C-alpha cells in the first residue's frame, strides 16, 4: 500500500520547489519544513524564491535589491539582514556569498513547479551522468532525459540538457549526424518554451561555434547581454565565440567581464591565452580542470619538452579518450619524441568532423615537423569549418614557422584578416562590467 502511494505521489505534477527537508510553494507563498509551515517575511520569501529559481548560479546583489525593492532606494544592509535570516532557517551553507558580487543557492533542488516528480528525479540523475563525461554515462543520461520529457514535455531545462547530451555524443563520434540535428532540435524546443533559459543559451554556444555558426552565436549572445548584462554565462560563451572569430583580445576581455560578474566562473580562456602566446598564463588558467592536451602543448611551447612528454604519457596510459583527443595527444607526443613519421600517420588517420579549433593544433604539429603543405591545408580547413586562426597567432606562433615559409601562407593570412575584420564590425559595444 505504501509503495502504491509513493508511486502515485511520484506521478503528481509538482507545485513546489523541493530542497533538503524544505518545500517552497510559490503560488501559496509558503515555505515548509517537513510539511510544517516556516514563518517568512514577504521580502525574505521573495529573496528565497529568486535564489532557488537560480539555484547553482550567482544572483547579483543589485538584481536581488531590484527584485525586492523596485524603484526604491535601500541600503545593502537591508539585503544582508534578509540573507542572514534565511541562513538561520536553511543553514549557513545553503546560501553562498560571492564576495562583493552576490549570492548563490547551493542546496540541491529536487523538484520544481509544473514538473512531474519522477521526471525531475530522472533529470537530476541525467545531469550527474552527463558530468561524468564518459560515453556510457552520456548514453544513459540521454535515455533518462527522453523518459523525463515523455512525462513532462514542457520541461525546458530537460530539453536543453538533452541538446547538450546529444551534442556530446556527436562530438565523441559515437553516433550519426542525425544526433547533431537532434541536438539542434532539442535546443530550439527549449528556446520555444523558455526563450531566456540561461543554460540553453550556455549549452547552445559551442554547438553553433563548432558547426561554423560562430557569427550567429556572436549576434545571439550580444543581443542577450543587452537584455541581461549581469549574466556571466553569456560572457563565458563570448570567450569561445570571439576566439573562433579570430578576436583574441576581445575574447580575453569577455573573460574579464565574466569573472567580474562571477569570480568562480570557468571559461575557455586558456585556449585564448595559448593562441595569444602567453603560455604560462594558459597553463595557470588550464589548471584545476581535468588535464587533456592544452597544458602539455603549452609546456612544449616554452621548451619544457620532458615535462610535456610525461604529462602526455601518463594521461594516455589512463582511461581512454575520444578518438580526436587521443589523436591530439598521441601526435603531440610523437612530435616531441621526434617520431615525425608516426606523428604524420597519426594525424592523417584521424577523422575530424566537428572540432574546427582542434584543426589549428594539428596544423601546428604539421608545421613543426616540416610538413608545411599539410599545415596550410589544415589551417584552410579550420577556417572553412568555422574557426579563424587569429592573424596575430599566424604571424607569431613559433610552431607555425614552416607554414609561414609556404607559398600559400599569404592567402591564409589574408583570409584570416578579412574574416576577423568582418567579425569585429559585427561586435556591438558591450555594456560596462
């Protein structure tokens, strides 16, 4: 009997946000703990609702103040008092302070209004599986998200995560091109349900960049920043998109703006710094995340060949990588060990479908072993696929020295300069950080 009741409860469309032993009822403006009402002032309720709706994301102080006291001047102390009172109820760790910027709700939210409870449980499980980043975990996550959406087809966040899941499968090369179309369709569905859904915009950016639509992504993100200038995720996307357009200084500036908005945010700035030629900064920025290729390439670029080789050998001896990542690391190791024939064969045998940025790294490998013809061809392929190697990198990267001596280099450089100029003309002035 109990099992039946629990099963029935799981099929009920939730009217609350659930976290820890609490439930937040927006329509009834009620917070309960273990189903017992918890007294909250109207402003405290509004603040909590805003934080919970943006769980795991930074909510800036100014945005909270504007939500709680629209068109009214109040001191920041009023907001601080509300946060202190909420922490007394929820626990001090429930609301994280991001110094000088705002707050982040850290308790895992286990349900939200309008979503079947069983669906939300599947959604949470799928998110954790995607974060494991293995082929098996992503495939399992996709199954769970389909089940989730069959029960709750209006769940915008689940559509966005399904899009991310399908795109990751496509990147890993474990599915047909139909998976790319499915990813795009899932994101479009998420936007149709909730046009301003932050995670959908965040996840869709690499899809556009890697499919040759960096300029479209640039326009979308610029427009979004005009509407939501305090959203760090949009500037995080710009770091990648601007780099794809060959605008390295602008990419670096987007990173600074993202960090100004949220000091804990992670961006792809390490790749920007690498192309700029600031290899020590690229290594520092790459630190803390799972190590793959970039830091090893940076150590090699500063002459630390032994260290780079050890990193690559250790990583290649561990759990398997995707075909592309394994090829990048294997070919770099062969280059550094002066096994040039092995490096050449390795690169020629790799299928590169949706990784235009990786083509630039392969071009560097080709050039470094003296295969200038292949380096020039790979740089052209990168540009045709949607990644413009910045003119400054083409001129200055030591590993592209052989490519610069090739007769086709002037054409590559002129093309990059033209494409970069076009992209710069589309950049609207960004609002001040």
